[in-house]
């Protein structure tokens, strides 16, 4: 098929390159420095959209920089996403694309966003909302092996949209060979599945980390033991993210909670779990900063990126901990380096660290993997306190 990908950023480019293994793919982005050997990048809307059968839209729907999550955000007024780039892209697609092209948006939007926008642009007969549940750092793999896919249309079912859904299912079956769950419904249903998927993960991380905060104070308990038991509870279906450790991060989850906080106010729901999740995330980071600052040693944080296997620091909970060390405790923080002098180290990623720590150092292991019997250093498993009584 003739495919066009509008937006060749962190999501659009790796997905387009996978698509290009099976289809003829053109791409367009406003950044003239983007390069790819896999897809045919065009630098005009007319060239990019010409002859397209399906046009995927992966442009940013961002917040302003202070809302990223790598510094505190819960005190800021809640904001919706910025849909300027999305609206502009759709106007250009309407102008330059063939009238038969199916337009498929994979950029994140809040529930209730698309209907007024798409209706105003008169694109409802050929517009599908199809967000992906992917993670930065593993975009291509997650796209090839999704667990669920969602297709949202103006109305469902109609004969026209059933035909479009069939086209998309055949397209994905040409690339994805796993037994994924397909949900087909309205724009609003797809909007909700995407955003609540992300914020549910944030809630799981926050609750898991609360276990460690409690056991850190009451003593004689290992939060991993508690979480392992909860993973087997029938009502907690998935074990993913259910490991007490660092806070939720990345370019999606923190900002999704901020946006849902705004939406809760707009809909006058009368409660705002989403603001509380962000406040809890920040307080959890501040408690880790307290634990680091208890030791009269230079502070080193190992794992500045928001998760292993990526260099992205968007929404990094490690940097949020560093923020509190610097702002609350006036301590300088060094990232991802090992000193030849004693220091206190935060092991912020769930992985093994092959490093030589200077004698007298203190290791605070957030995921309780480093041996506590390590020679000449003190290893503290965060959340595990064996002797000290809880504070009064």
C-alpha cells in the first residue's frame, strides 16, 4: 500500500521504518535534518500526500516545557495538551491528500478532543483515531508486537467505517503477526482507552512505591515480598510496573495525569485523583532525596534517563530526586559517574550495576538487587529496614 507518515519524531520515524519493510512509505516532517534509509522523505505536503492510501499522523501534542515531569508540576495549573500542530497537519492533509485517503491519527489526545475538531474540519467520514500503546526506547518492537489495538471512528458501526476498519486490520496483519486484541468503536472510546491506559500505569507505579515508603518506616518488611504477593491477586491482572522503585516517567505518563486533572475540572467530576498521583510522585521523590541527604557524602545518581536502555530524560524521576536534593537539601548531584572517593549512590534503574565503589560509600538500591554483603560499602535496600523503629 502507499503509506504516508506525517511527523517523523520519536514515534513516527521508528513506526514508519517498520511499515516500510512491507509497504511503500513516504514521510514528512518540518525538521529538515531528519534522515532515514528506509523511507522516502519528502519536504512538501503535496509530494508527501500524493497517491497516499493511508496517511498516519504522528505530530506532537505537547505541554509547555515546565510540565514535563522532570521537575515538580503538581503546583502548576492543569493544562490540556497543545493541539496546534495536529490541527495544522490535518488542514494540510485536507488540502493536499487525495479525497479517498484514510487519515489515521496516532498522536495522543484527551477524551472529547477529536469530535469538535474533526467535525469542524469536515473530515469525519475518513478519519480514524488509532493511538499506539508503545514505550519510548522500544517503539519498533512494541509496534510489531502490540497486546491491543484500538480504532476509533465518528460512528460505529457504519458500512463505511466497517470497510475502513477492515482495511486497517489487513494493513496491520501484514506487519504484526501476534494475536492482538482489537477494539473498534467511537473516537471517544479510543481516546479513553489510550489515556486511561497510561494513567493506570502511573497509578500502579505510585501505589507500588507507597509500599516501599510504608515499609521504610515501619521496619522488618521487604516491599518486594509484599508486591510479589500482590502480583498473584486475581484482581491485579498484570504484574507489569508492580515493582516498588523509582517514580513513573517518560514523555507521556506524567503529562497525561496533568491533562486528566484539567479534564476532571472541566467535567466537574468533584474529585481529582490525577493531581494527587502527581503530588504523590513528587513526594515519593522527595523522600528518596531525604534518604540520600541523610549521609554526609557527595550524591551520585546512577540512571539519569527515565528508564534503562534509553538516553531520554523526559519526565525522569531520577532528575526529580536530584531536583529535591539540590532545592531542599542544597546538595550538588552528579549523574552516571563513579567517584574514587566515598559517596552515596542512588541505583535508580532496575538492572545490575558493574561498578567499583570506593570504600566507605553508601549504596541505596531502589530495586533491592545489589548484594547487601558487598565489601567495604554500606548497601541499603530502599524500603527494607530490619531494626530501626518507625518514627514517632
